[in-house]
C-alpha cells in the first residue's frame, strides 16, 4: 500500500482497525461520523462547470465516464490539487489527457474551464461540439457494466451511492475505491517527484 493511500485511510478511519476486524458497534460509530459529513448539503454539491453535459449532476454516470477514461471528475480534481500542491504541473500525472486528446501536458483546471467558457462565448458551434462530445460519454454509461459500484465494502451504507461516497472521500482528501487505479498513478507521480527532490538535497 502506498503511503498516500495510508494517509487518506487514517483520515477516513482514525481508529486504525481494519473494517473487517471492527465490531458492529465500532462500525456503527464510524458510520455515524460519516453520516455527519454527508449530512451537510454543501458537501454534496456538484462542482463541475460543464452544465451542458448530459451527465452533469449525475454522480454515478459522471464517475463511470471519467473512470473509463482514466481521469478524475472535477469534484475529485480538487483533492488532486491538494495532494499535488508541492509538485510542478509538468511533473504531475496528467489526468486530462485521456478525455482531451489535444491536451498533451497537465493544465491549470481554472484556466482550462475559463478557456472553454470563452470558446463557447465566441463561437456558437462550440456548444454543439460540446454536446456531441457529451453524447459519446452518455452512450458509454448506458452499459450497466460501466456504472457498477466497484467498492468491496458492501456493508457500508453508502455502497452504490456515488454522491455520498464521493462527498465523503472528498471531505477527507482521498479517492473512492473506483478511482484506485487513477490514484495509484497520481501517487506514483507525487512520490517520484519527492524522491527526486530528496536526492537533489
């Protein structure tokens, strides 16, 4: 297990006891703590600015789409930004490249969305192009296999509930199980940079 994942798990569950080793009372106490997090309406807010996307505000479909491309939805890119705070953009794992083939290097998320907004404002056809791209993503999530919850913690009350699951992990600066492979790539880039810096000292 990589150290970034361990750090996240300690935030999510500070007891240090594995889920399968907990008593029912310990599990219920932790569930109540998590309920408090997802009980705050602002924690459940969708942070994606792509309001024209057919999957906007649909966490299950949005997550399935991004997962299939090996990228992160906007709500989890905020976590990525925090984890990568000390890593220069050019050294980070590029989470945009799979969904945006014309984007060969990592970019600033805010600048990227401002550029999209400017393009739509200046070119009426840009909105239709966006809709066509969204249709491809929407077709992808019509396959039930693509939207299945991959979390093994099936007795968690948020199992299969992407909105609350993502809100919970975002609150603790981590990624849900369905993003583990993406998280591993991000962690590898972060750890490689830190090792590089340590060697240079």
